C-alpha cells in the first residue's frame, strides 16, 4: 500500500514569528507544565504562564541592554530551562540566535562568535572554561547563568522587572532570521545556515501532524537543543501544541529509565545509538515495564532495519524514522505508521517536492540510485556571508 502524499499543516504559517507560536501557547495553556528541567538536583518545573512571562522579561532586558533588531546573540549552553527561554527571548527581541555546541573548544567557539559577529553571549562559567574571548570586536556583553566568572554579568540581571518596550521586527517573518546554526563543516569550515522565522514556523507546522505531536504528549528531550533536531523537531513543536518537555542535558540511560515512568513520557525523539542502548537495557530487564511511550522517532543518522525491529520486539513501541538537514529546518521526510516501515525515511512532509536525479538534467528511473533534490518553504535563505556556497546548493529553488 502506497501512502497518500501529505498535505496537512498544523496551521497557516503566513506572517508568523517563532515566538508568536510559543507565546500564544503560553496564554492558552497557562496552567499546564511546559518544562521540567531534570538537569538540576531538584528538577525545576515551569508552567506555560511562567515560561511566557520569563521570555518577555528577558527580551525586554536584552533590549534595555542595547540589543537591536538584527543583532546576533550567541547561546552557548547545554540543555536547560535557561537555553529554552533565552532562545525565544532573543527572537522576541528581534535578534538572531546562533546556538553553539557546549562541547566546543576555544578555537571553535571563537570561530563561530567571530564569523557570526555575535554582539551578546549567553553562557555559563563551566562551559566557557579555558576559552579566551579577547579580541572579538563585535562582542559587547557576556551573561552567565548558574556560575558567574570574570567580567560577565549574571543571567539574573535579565530576569529583573523592566518597563522597556519591545518594538516589532522591521523585517517580515520571511526575511527575519530565527536561527543561525552552524553546519558541521564536512565540506570545509562550518557555515552559518540562515533560517528565517517562516522557515522554522513552516517546518513546525509540517512536522506536528506528520510526527503526530499532540497537546497530551510528554516528550523526553535529551537531544541537544543547539542542534536543529532538538531545536525545531523537539522544543518548538512541543511548546507550540502545549505539550510537556522533560529536559536532560544529554542522554543518560539511568536517568532516562527513571524519568520515562515517573513523568509519564509518551514520545522519545532519538538517534540510533540511543535506540541501541535502550535495546541493551531492555535485554537486561532495565527498561520500564509500566510506561506510556507510544512511539519513538529516529533521525540524524541511518537507522538499521534490524535495530528498529529489535527495539519494537523488546519494548512493544513502534518506531518511525525521519530525514532532513539543517538547511531544511530540518524535516523533509517522516515515516508512516500505515504502511509501517521503520526502515524507511517515509514520505515528504506537506509542501515539499522531491526529485531523484541521475545527473543535473536527468531524473533517475525507478529503482535506480540518484541524488535527492528537494524544494519547499522550509529551506534556508542561504549560507551566512557565503554567496558562493549558497549558489552551489540552491539552484532555481531546488536544494
């Protein structure tokens, strides 16, 4: 049975900013729990009402501190409530968040800060340890969250009451950047990927129905938020629908085994090595017998068919696989439950066209290998300050 093409969007993305989606959810689901930050000794629980108030307060204080529309603000933090509220506050302030891998060393940190011309850095003292920030002319201010060192300001300064106003973005969601992640650099130095608000909002609205994310979901979030998978497949969609996100700073098998039953987790986005670790735990009798997980989502690396079958046979939990890339915000394909093919990346999400090309001008025949060429409203505006690299991958609207 061949599945029907996807046409459903969660909503109309036209004219929407990423923070619009989240702040609307904060008003609609004010009493519900938005985040559980399990990185703390005593997990912090944040309601939607508190989340929205915190985002608005940080945005106002960023503006009061001199952040202007279009400024780049770097977020160099592990998964935490501070990362989440900072990301949405930066976009609300009209600035551009550029997230950094918290395991980066000094050379990589300085490269991204310098290349992006980041004006503000949000980080923590242990993360920034042994990193010299001198000689970065664009960097005006550093805030640290839980431990403050040197000349940095405390993150708590951004949580103070203020009456500073927030002006609307001078750019439309189609042109204003909502994220500037840097690619892995497999083709040379990492490149900043310019993702607009429209790119991200459209992909959120494409992903929610395709991945069947709902208000009642409790999501275990250990995928790194600095990566587009964690940011726009987990954080933004879950908060858009009013779900609960349980955050871990990284995958921790023992913590995951405890949180799944304790928090009533229903959805676990993951990568294949995590699935393998969960299989081993199940074989050892450590996977919770009483749980509410109704599906897991695999992405970011090829999923071996035998691993998916092994996981489902051990846990009874179905697996879907997704496909995408940073340049697509990131989702282009998600697997289906009917027919159930966990070994397949599935079919395209709504508004996404695909062609399999033998070469630049000829489509591959059925069963013949080729290059996947795609287009859709979720694809990037281009690479940051790199017109040559942009022209090499975006041709007549096709990526």
